[in-house]
C-alpha cells in the first residue's frame, strides 16, 4: 500500500503520528498547500515524504498520485475540497478515504422541511465510475462520521433483531484554561455545520429540520455527565440508512447550552454570514471576524483539559426480541492524547480511524469497490484493531 | 435667544422639528459635519439656517458662535465630542446644553468596585470658569438624563419628606417589523454604555459594579408590562445626588432578556471591542462589524411599533411621614411621534426636553450660572411646559 495524505493540518498531522507506529504501508506521502507544514508532519517518521499540493485541483492530485504510484489517498483537508481530491484519486486509479463528505445545499424554497443536495450526494453520483474501475471510495471514515457508523452496523449485526432508532450523540467536557470563551474546534466550521439545516431519516425518507432544534440533555459517560444536545447536519444520517435497517436516524451534537446560545446569537445578528459587508473603507466577511477575535483552537491543545465522547445510541428489540437500548461509545482524554501523540483529543479521535481502516485494507481484511460508508464493511475487525491501537471502545446498556 | 444646534442627526433634526412650532428664539442655526444633513434639518422652518461644523474642534464651535452671535449652544452630537463643544461655547461666551455628559474611564485596577473618571467629571472640573463668566452649562437635559432628573427633584420638593432610593427605570415595547433582531437605537453606543462599569450612589458615595448586573423585572405602564432591567452606567446617578438628598441612586435599563443576552455574548466573544483585528488582508474593529451587519436604526422609524417609557421610581417617606413609593413617567407612542413629527419615539422623547429648557431660559423662568444638572432648577414650570408641548407625564402610586 502506497498512501498519500492530502492536508497536514491537525487531523493530517495526527494521522501521520499514528501511522508512524505501524508498518502496513510501503510509502507514505504527506502533501499540503504549504510545503513547510507538510515537512513538519512528515518529520514524524523517516519513511515519510513531504510534497506541496493544491487540493482545489483534481489534476494536481492525480499528478501527485502518479508520481508516487499511490494506491490510497487519504483526504484530510477542509470539506470544500472533497470533490477535487475525490475526482483526482479516481482519475489516477487510486482508492480514496475521507472523514467528511461533499457539501450540501439547502432546499431552495423549504430548507427546514425538505432536503436539497445532501452531504455526499455529489460523491454517490459517481459511485458507478468507482465500481466499474474496481476502486474503493470509503467515505466518512473519521470518528463521526466513521466510528459512529461502525457502531451502528455492529449493533445491527450483533445486538439487535430490530432497530427503531439510531441516534449519534457527541459531547465532551473539554475546557480551555485562561479564556472566557474558547471553542475547542474551528468556530468557522462549527458555524457551517451547525447552521445548515439538519437532516433526519424517518419512515424511509430523509427530511430536514430547523438548525439547533429539539434540544435534549444526554448523559455522557466517562465523567462528562449531562450536556445539552441539538440536531446538527451530519454525514451519519445520510450513510447509515443505506446499509443498516433503522426506523429513524438522527445526529445530535452536545454543544452545551452556552455554545448553542452563542451560535443562535451570531445567527440572529447575521454575524455567521460569509457574505462580505462594508465597514469603513474595507470589506470583510462577518464570520471571518468572529473567527479572528477568538483564540486559534489549533494552539490550545496544551491549555485544554477534559474528555471527548463519540458514540451511537441504538433503540429497538434485542436479539431475544425484548426491548433494548445501548450506547456504544469511544472516549479520549485530552491529557492522554497530548502526552502520547501531541494531538488534541478531538483531532486524535478523528485521525486514528482512517489509519485503522487503511491497515484493514492493506491486509485485505476489508475489501470493496464503489462508494461505500464505513457501515458497509464488517465492524468486528475494525473494533478489534481499535483496541490494538490503544483506543478501546465501550458499551453502556440501558437508557442514558 | 440665538440658538446653535450642533449635530443634525436623529435628535438634532427632531429638536429642530419641535422648535419649528415655537417662537422663543430670534435665530436658530443647525450645524453638522455634513452641510447637506444640516440643510435637510433646517428645511423644517424658513427661520432656520444651516452651517457646516467640525464638532471635534472647539475653535470651530467658537467661530460659528461668534459668526451668528449665538447665546445658547445645544449639543446634539455623539458624546465623544462633548468636551470640544462645551469648551467652544464657553470660549465664545455662550450658554450650553447637552443630553449626554463627558465620557467616563474605568478605574485602572478595580473597575467593578471603584469609580475612575466618572461621566461629566471633565465638565464639572470647569464649573468655576462657567460660574465666573456668568454662563450656564445645563448638562444632561434630554429625557434620560434630563426629564428623569426633573422627576427626582419634583418628588423631593412635593411628594417626599425623606428619599431612600431614586431608581431610574427605562423600558419599552418597540419592535421593528421584518427583522429577527433590530435594535431601536445605535448598537455601537448601546454597547458603549451597557458594557462600561455602571455606577451606584449609596451611603454618601459613588461605587461601581459589574455591567448588566442585578437583573430585575420592572412592570412598565402604558401597556408595556414586565421587562428585564439591569444596571447600566448613566448620568442620573452622577447628577441627582449633587442636588437631591437620596440614600441611594441607581439606573436600570429595560433592555429585555434577549438584548441582554446578545450584549453578554458579544462581550464574551470580544466582538464588543473597538480595537482593530486583522482579518485576511484588512484591519477592522469588531464593534464596527456588528454595527454594519445590523439595520441602521435611523431608517427604521416607520417600521417600528410600540411605546417607550422613561421614568423615575422613588421610595421613602411621603410628606405625611408614611412609607411611599411612586413612579413618575413619560410615555411616547411611536406611531404618534412618527405621524406628528416624523421622528422615532425614543429620539423625539429625547429632543423635546432641551427645547422646553431653552424656552424656559429664553423667558427667564429658568436662570442660573455654572455647570448645573436639570435637578438644580425648579421642576414645576418644566413639567407644565411639557404638557403644553403635547407630551404629558404621569404618576403611578405604589409599588410596580
């Protein structure tokens, strides 16, 4: 296996740090728009090579694949560049993995009731090209989407005879010392995902709803406790129903009451907008200004304490036919991930999954062609390998 | 009386519209940085003259006073320009009126406990120069400060034998149609006054406290009903104790829960800051960006409905020595002020008071020298004249 990682930001660098401890590949190229940044990530291992790449150019991606005879491209850049990386890999005859899918566009007239172009639609539209080429595009193989989808498939295969609802629930108690308000992730991207119309799968179809709606308090394990969760647009809702039979699929993000209120206020005032406004003699995007006044989360890992939890709540009938509810989950403590890998907890938790997936593909344990979600493949070897990587997962039986 | 109005914004223009129906002056000059804007305001009456002025230059103000043999300067510009207009009037031998006092500066080390330079301190420092010149600077003679101070003096003179507390309470139910969030006043100035440390007079001294603190629900008259009010820095707290004997003086602004939450959020994120930040290739002040994304309140008068209430709550012992509590207040309905004067309710309610005061000074009913607050003068003729202007005031007996 010859791997090209596109993007040497937080997740790309953490993925490199994890791969540095494995031996399933014969080449590992790390490319970024900034060669310096690629070189810093590549310094984790003498086997790694750094390259410069423009992820907005499918031609540039193909060229780099051919130069290094790449067999697998791992896309670790901003979701705005999913399509050129995805198309560039296909054109070069390489398989492809990503952790976020092609972007959605709201329904033009009824955005909070009907779906428009959904997350990943642009990728699934090319599924037959991938299948015909005998290549695999394994989409959404981070932690959420990714591990959360694998949990859903595991529940369907081994724990339930009927699934009424799959509800992804993500939350944590990470705090950054010394700041009144410092999100532990990019506020620009969080605004993007939190203010898009969320999608719900129910009664055999997708529908959309109002951003940040249906707040519920979910009691997270690992000492995190109760956190306010709301509907957010996320890939699992689009992936799980394609391979797992479930009456309903939702994603609720444990943003917490304070962050939800901040997002609502930014939206109400129009400060979430990316459209430039005139201010004095200059023109700026209000959302860029919001990002500029907040501390850069990439620099906050060592000021952060707490634990992050990603997981999948499943309700239905157990294998014996009696009502059952379980929460399958994965915890990462920030102090541990900083000490072991120099990576922030959420970033590390995202990055470990595509490396596990690459290893399963390299060894032939996982095989496939076309555009597949993580729930299309056997979850057991993945969950076993995760334990081997030092990142065990857990099950909580019963209601939260 | 020969009047110079400095500033032809909302309040200056409304003041001109009110003066146009009176005959107590022999000259009425309206000056603005924009001659066009001055000319628009001056078009209300053929007796009016428009001029261009730079309010940041005391010399420019003096020059204009001398050119038109001005006897009284009415300052209707942004409080940042109080000192040059105040000094320019004094230098030219003209009396002076304003509706907001010179700006405060928080205590350098204990801003939420001790006062620094207080509102109006810079003006009171020059009191002896005004007194020696035999000129009057009547400061804070809008609605709040202004009418609210006059209510306090009226209560002391006619309703109470002992005053335990004077609490200014300002609120309304103005809403702007067609907007999720549209403040009925400048958000830039509101941030300025709401996020400065508020001042409280108690036990014979001034102290400061935390912005937006001690929320209380005050039940406003005029169909407005209960509104959440919080401590805000305001001139009355600095003026009233100089002339009215009161155990405690506070100002609480009925911003309402939603607006209070917006201000808290802007502050938490640092979006209230006036210090420029780098965004992409440009440099902008976050507070200017907030103002730029919201609709301009000056353009919203005809989309607004509702009533604004300014008033003074007084607690103590009545003239008969028994416990008494009254709320003296003044209501303006936006539909009425738009129809009668083409001015938004809050703007009109501010502008009518200095015109009434000018008329009392022109007719010799009010007289004085030095730097005086409205509560230094007899409240009865003012309150009678307000009724004559079609703007009656009211008293509510008992607790809210």
